[in-house]
C-alpha cells in the first residue's frame, strides 16, 4: 500500500497528524508534511505504508477535509478518496 500526499492542496488543518505519525506539522509553511517520503512530482509526495500502519494511513486520508491524501493498494488502484 502507498500513500500520496499533495502538499499544494493541503490547507494545514493537521487532522492527518492526529491520525498517523507519518504526518508532521510544518508550522513555517502552515501545512502538513509526509515524513520519509519522496517527491514524485512538484508538491506530490509518496511513500510506502507499513503493514502495521495501514489503518492509520486510511484514517489520515479520510480525515483530510480537502482530499490532499490518497491511498493506493499494491496494484496501483486508488482506495481513498
């Protein structure tokens, strides 16, 4: 499972931070950041979701009010949003 985070879409509500510790507050930008991720394209960050964090990652994606977080299964199918 992979998580994709669009930093440009993020509005800094930080609900994802409360749901999964892979997200951190960047108060200087007023946005969340996805730790241990790589930038796939400008402003879009991707990382693998550990097996023991899949539920937390899904909660983080569902809690985002602007759908800046997407979850994909191992076949590349989008699960959330």
